[in-house]
C-alpha cells in the first residue's frame, strides 16, 4: 500500500464523456486484485463515481483517486469527468499525475472533450498513452480513430497494438511490442498468447521496427543488437521507451474493451514497465523559478490539489508529496499563510474508502483530514523550508447567473453554503457586481451551475434561484461641451453658494493638452470600475480657492459613478475646471460638490454621450459539419467573426460578442453540436452600443427612475 518513489506510477484517466474511463479503471482495479468483482454504472457499485449525484446522473462529475498494486509497483489512478463543465477536476488531477491515459471511444473517434484535455496535457508536458476503448462496440473502428489521433495529436502517436477484429466479435489483439497475439475468451479476462498470423506479420514487424527506432534513439547500442540478433525483448526496449515516453517523444496507442475486460491487463503491464515514475520526470518548477527534485531523503513538501467534505468527517485534503517522506504527526507550515498544520492522520484513497498508512514517500498521492487553514493550491513544508509550488490555473467562467435565495431569511445560509462548495470547486466564482449590486455565480457551463443548485438543496437544504444577470454597461462621451452651474441656497443664516465653469471631452492616452487653458494642476486617475478620469485645474486669479479642488472632484466622481444615461459608471473623460465664483461666507465643500455635479451632468448630455457594453472574445471548437449553424447563431448575437482555423476534424471560430447576447450560449452550442463542441470566453473590451439598443436602455432607465 505504500511504495518507494521509483516504484510509483501516477496515472490520470482523461477523455470525452462516454469514452468508458470509469469502466476501464474498474476493470484495471479488478485485474490488479484491488477488488473481487467489478461494479457497474447501472448497479451504482463502482469504486469510482460513488457520490449520490454521480449515481443519479450516471456520469463522472468529480475526480476520484484510486490505486492498485501491480507486480512490484503501486499504480495510483485518478478518474476524471468527461464533461467540459467540470474541467477544473481534470486540470487539478493533471497537475499531480506523471502519465495521462487518454481514453478514446472506438465508435466516436477523437471527440471535442479529448481536444480540450490535450491542451492541458501539452501545457503540463505530461507523458500520454492512448487507449482506443470500446472495441466491442458494433461501430468500432480502430483505424479511423487512430488516423484521427495522428491527425490531431501528431506523428508521435504510435500504435503498440491493433485489433485483428472489432465490433461484437472483438477478441484478438496483435501486440507489436511483444510480437504476440492475445486471444480472449468470450467473457473476457486472461487471454491466451498465440503466434501472430502469417498474414499480419508484415504489418506487425513494421510497427515493431518503429518502436525499436524510438527506443534506440534513447538507448545506446540497442539498434546494433537488434540488427545482430533480429529481436529484442520488451525488457531491453523498456529503458529507451521509458525515456521517450517521459519526454513526450512518443504517445503509444493500445486497443481495449473495458466493459468486456479485454486488453486492460496489458495496458497495466505497460504502465508498470514503461510509464515514468516520479523520478523519471523533470524537476518541478516552483513559483520562484527554482526547481525541486522528487527526492524522499529531502525535507518534506506537499501540494494540495483538491479538497472535498464529508458529513461526520469534515474536509478531506488530497495531496501529492513533492519531496521528503510524510508521516502522521508531522508538522508542516503552509507557505501561503504561515499557519502550522499537524498531519494527524495519513491515508491513501480507494474511491470513497480511505486506508491508513504509516508514511508516504516523495511522488505518492495521499489524503488527510482536519487541517485548520489549508486550501486547494496550498504548499505545505517542513518548518524552516520556504517552497511554494506553481499554482493550478483554473479557467475563467463561461457562464454567469445572478443568484438569490427564495426568501430573505435564507440569504445568509445560501452564501455560506456556496462558499463551502466553492472551497471544493475553484472554477466556481461567487461575487457581488458593484455596478448592478447583484450576487453573480460564475461557472463552466449550465450543467455546472445546475449541479451546484442541486447540491445546495440536497446537501445544505437551501434553494437557490437563478436568472440572467444585468449587464454592467459604461457611459462615455464622443464630443466636447462647456457648461456652467450655480448652486445657491439660502434658508436663514449661512447659505450655500458655488459656481463652476467646466469643459469636458473624451479622454485617451497620448492626447494633446487642452488649448487655451492655464493648467495649474492635473491628475490622471484610474477609476475603480475601469477607465480614466483626467482632471485639470485651470483656475487663475483666485476665482475659486484651491481648497475646494477635492470637493469639486468628489462632485464630478459622484456623477461619473452613476451616469446620466442609464445610471452606469462613466469612463475616459477629461474635465477642465476653468472658471467660477465663490462667496466669502456661503461657499463651502458641499456647495462646490453640488455645483460640480450639476455642471458635469449638463455638459455630459451635450457632449454626444454614448453607452458602452462589455464585449467578450470567444473561441469555439465545433465539428466541421456544424460550422454553418454555429456561425449563423453567432450572427444573431451581434457577433463579429475575427478568424477561423481548423484543428483536426474540428473548426475553431474566433469572435467578438457582446456579453448581453451570451445568455445561455453554452446550452445553445451544446444543442447545435450534440454536445461535441466547446468554447472559452474572455473579456475583451468595452464597445459602443448600437443606437437603437442604446435608446431602449436609456428609455427603460428613465421609466424605472420615474417609478422609484
């Protein structure tokens, strides 16, 4: 159950939904003797997918850590969701894995979910093994799927095996590395090793030679030995192939049926013999640019990649030992907050089961409980050691909803529960929009937010309502205008008096200084909501005392915070205060604050005011046949197509789209493409709202204001 660093294999299973990852991993656990019988999705008794929500959805939603002892090695395996909505689970798991096992559906080929995870495999430079699974499916086609993988992932995708037959009669796999054919009984399980048919020898030899060449590039003398003896054992090839795999010089391809237990044992043998241990991987880059070797004799450092919570247990912390040897009772210091944490208990996970262990060496994966101030992405070190691992970079939200409780009395309970879920799921964002004052929940897709809604009700007993959020518009001007405003109030005793003359115009960086003005003071302020205010004090001769500058600026800012058109913040404006009057008795801060607000308001309305809307850059990956419909839908959303490209059998569309037009876009895209599409969105900039839409928004604001 515990292993030395060189005997560890950390594998993450990746792939599109319905590629069969969870079934395959269940079979691998069975083949390795970790379980006595295989569970099924239908019977809700698998080692992975053990949560109630996963049972209900019949899909993997959370990553699950498992292990199996195979020969002399311990193989840690992490199952991950195939839905794009739960990509955070995939990214976090890849962070701690040393090998990715990418599962392809033999009937569907390379799907968009695989395209998505490949980006992260490349980002982390993770060695990858492909498994073309479900070879028993009636529509299975190994050659087409292999061809798609080569087209999308490059010439380094090299088959180690191929099936002699596929579909419902699938039961034979030719292995070009061992140069043997495996023939499986009808019910699956342990195969019989038989000679490769003469008709397949030419193809098998060509594949074997390709593997020898890859190994020989990394192992001196291997090619000469092959030419002399005409044959090499897998053990002789292992060292060269391990180096090649560890450095992403090749991505081997296997054939299997996880459901029928055909081929999984051979995959595990390859992982055991060829897949890199943590020692074979490059030193880990730390946040400060230094490197950390995976060395069990070094001081201890662990990295928390995932947190969950369980009733009666509390929080569980899943981690990887980056260096050193961890034991119960060890005290580590959190590099993020300086808090000392005691590792009271140490476990390894087998799905929902936790097994207590006496220690974990560098490279191993484990679980602990009852940490006081630890979170996902935290690094914990032996006292006196100052190390911080590079953080997991989770993606930006792709869908946003305004959320609220069913009743005011449940509001506090709702947000306390949301914060607990957010602690487990860093791709979930909860924030208050300072412009609209709405609570906004951001996630990776509609399914993601619906799952949160379901969890809130079932686990916390609180109902959350969702609606499309208001859009945070901005106001600006495109022209120039002068205005003067006098504030005068007399109500017995000291009164209020302030008079201001000012000029406003659109501001942009590098513009010329205003002509005809005696500039005495200027400030360029970055506004809290974005954009700029350039404030010029051009008063000469003491018409207004300089002690009122702060009050005048405050009055202008009060109007800019709630603009005249729609109550939205104003930005990118230059204001020149150049004249005015004051009274020796009645002038004060409030007088000039109100005068400045009035003058700004009047000038703004005369300076060709415009409304700006947030525009997002979208990148959409969709099947080639759906491109036309996706483009047509974008046109209805006022999108500007900025580019197109092809990625394998998929089309990549780049577009600039107003946020106001993106409500429920993920659901629409999924419907158009049958779930075989993905998109990312990132804020681009603010752009002018078309005149007709601006008029509607201004009219709506005026009506709402009149009703208050």
